[in-house]
C-alpha cells in the first residue's frame, strides 16, 4: 500500500479513510485531525491557559506533545494514585516527558491528600474504578478552578467518547446524553473541559505514540479487572470493522443532530447541585461530596 | 438444565432469563410474552378486526397462531411478490396454514397489480429490498384502510425492532426515532400498526415455530444478498451475548425514556404529507407516490 499523500510505502493503514500513510505524512494527518478537533468545536484558543491531565499513557502524552508543538500555553497535571508498583512508574515517565518538552507539571499526590487508592479500594465491595475516576475528576476540576486555568484538556479519544455515548444511549440516560461532547462549557464551580483527540481512534493515537517514540506507561491498572466497558468497545470494534468510519459518523451525528433532543435535561441537572459543606465543590449529595466523605471515613479508620 | 416452571428436563435455554423451559412450559412462557406485549402497550383489543400480514415465514405464522388461539378476530394477508421459485412456495404454505386454522386470507398478487418484484428489480441499480419493502407496506396499509380493519399486525420480533432502533440511533434520524415502537396509532390515510411479538427474539420465535410444528417458508429471498442489516444484527448479537437481556433493556428504555425526546419531530413529519394524485395514499413526494410511479414506469415499458 502507498501513502495517500506522498506515494511512498505506507506505514499505517486506516480503513476508515480507505487510505495508507507513511510515517512522516501520518504525523501531518494526525495533527490535522487534532487541529480540526480543536477549531471546529471551539475547544480553546491560543490565549487560554490549558491544564492537561497526564496519566503517563499514550493518549495523554500524545495530547500534550501536540498541544506543545501547536504552540498552546499548557501545564501538565499528574494525579499520583499511590498504587504500589504502578503509580511511581507512571509518575516517573510523566515527569521525564515534561522535563524533556519543557512542560510545567503539577503533581497531586493522593497519598498526601489522605486518599491513596489502595485504601479507598478497601472501603468498597464493588470495583474501585468508578470511585477512582470520581476522585481523579474531582482533582482535575479543583486544580483547574483553583489555579485559574481556562480549560482542562484530557486525552480521551474517539473510542472513549463513542463507548461512553453508546453506553449512555443503551441506557437512554438523558441527563448524561445532554452534555456529552468534545467540550463542556465552564459553569459555577466547574472548569471548562475539552477533549482535543476526539476525532482520533485509540489505534490512531497508538500509532502516533509509536511513530513519535513517546515512552509511555502501558501496563493495565492492577485494579481494573472486570470493568464492563470492554464488552461495549468490542461490540463497537465489530461495528467499525463491518462499516468503516461508522464510529465517527455516530459521534458526529450525535453532536450535530442527536444531542439537542436532550437539551432540556441540562437545566434540571444544574438545579440539583449545591456546594459541598467541606470543600465547596458542587455536589448533588445535599451535604458533603463523595470525595470528602471518603477522605473523612479513611481518616476515622486511621485514628 | 431443568425447566424453570415444572422441573422437568429443559428443551430451550434462554440466557436473557437465566432459565430453561421444557416444551410445554416454553409455550406458556411464549404466550405470556405475547399477551404482555399486546396488553402493556394497548396494541389492540378483542373487539378490533385485525389484519395480520403473513409472509409464510416463522414469525408471521407464529403470530397468526397465537392471535387465533388467544381469540382475536384475525384475517390473514399475503402479498404475492411474483418471484419465481419463491413466492408460489410461500403462498402455498400460507394458504395451507390458514385453511388448517380456519383463518380467512386475503391475497394481493403483485403480478396482477402490474408490480411483479422481478420487473421492479430491473428498474433499479441498487438492491430491490428497500423498494420491495415500500411496496409491501403500501399494500398492507391500503388493504387495511380500504377493508376497514382496526389494526394491521406484523410479525416483527425484538431483533427486528432493536436492529431498526440501533440503525436509526446510529444515524440519529430523529424523524424515524420519533415514531418507532410496538404500536403506531392510526392517522388520516394510515391504519393503526402493531407488532405483538416485540418482546420475543428471533431465537425465541424460531423455537416456538419448531415446538408448535409450524410448517414455514425459511428459504432466504433470492434477491436479498448484500443487505446491510446483517452487520447490525451481528453486532447486537455480540452485545447480547456479553450482556444478556441488553437488547430488551435498550428497547424498553427507548420506549419509556428515549422516544419522548424526539416527539416534536412527529408534527413536522405529518405536515409534509399529501394524498397521491393517483391512488390517494399519503405521500411526501408532492405529486404521485413511489408505488404508483413504479407501476406507471413498468406499464410504459410494457406498452
């Protein structure tokens, strides 16, 4: 197969584009998709101070590299989950990456915050994944708001977005469907959130990370066994393989036509939030938020 | 595996129910699902005159048998597509079935109507399936309206419904999403339509037809190669196998929560229809409907 752009031997073949690319042109293709993702949906501008959530994995480091090279004003944020044998490695890779690319880095250490994930895990009977995600999103938002950043950027790719959309659609969860998309506007207590890689699949990001030689942390989380997102990603992979390009079509159709049908759910969702009595973050609990509650329980157990 | 109801050896295993049934109890299960499908969504009542569309396949004959045994006032309708080697066989099976069960049968012969499907096929460059479906639905509706029937019943099962819902959702086709469901109310020019088997999968209907020894026409249509519904059915099968019961969940969630989000599309759809200048059936074409147009083109070619 030949490169669609220069005619040299292709290194990456993309069925959704019915085309192949050589390593050099693939980087041009990738950058175009990132730029189009940012500009077509007004994710942020060059005047914005952007906080990029970095896990040490391929998606977030690919995101950071693109934003730096595109000339955006970016600061990295790493959440140290304090998981033995995993977090230190991911943190080391992220710190090294930021040093190499001159990227300022903020580290939030859940051990020091009194919320190490292994201890949180012991509080729960179900898998820790959803609580861990909640805690991470809490710190992403808190650090973005407290630090006066204009936008929090995450490395979610098209597969992440489409899995989430598919999951929300299968449940017809109108509240979640009302605000899914590559950008979520700021509102009181919440930073603006953006997903610049939303047009690119996991396969495309992995190829980019490989070609750009990004040293990344690819070990699966030791606590992630049995999460149900796997079934949906497999199902969507089967759909994409039978109908190449369908994943992006489905997501674009949702943004352009579907989402507006759920718009009225937005108001009732915002109405239900009030500040947490402890940290002030918006919560629907009526008193203290789930993160402060976990922190308090762990402190009591230690005492 | 034991029968969930009587403890005898099970003949059918249903993962979505985490249960097995013996042949006798399976028929009780099946009938309960048909009754629940009809009664929970008010499809029709015992006072209604029902026209049941029969293709000679397992779904429509299973439907007819259940409606007859449940004591509904049913008339069968067979559309003879005039496809050599296929239509005569399906017609023979349907006629024999109706004789055996004392069911009155109306036959619409597309050859006599000037619309034999083999000739319609020659008019088109694309597969004839969508036009064939349009012609069948046209006659279903026309015969139900002209004959003063209260409801047209079809043998669509849960897989048919979920495939269609999934296809409409993947395209975010809000007009189609606004009126999908097991019952479509009558409106000027349109008969009420109902799908009493909507709670039962193809697998469940096939088991029922086998156990009830319904002699049915199961050869694939000679013209159906390459239809894209196959990919979606396979994808949904993979979803159901990873998450048993998810197909029915998805459909019920749509009926109970999702569909109302698309309700306002309904009005604009009805506004766009006017009677066909030739046959009077509602059409969005502005002059004559697609079926009359095909009929006219074929007549001109013959002349």
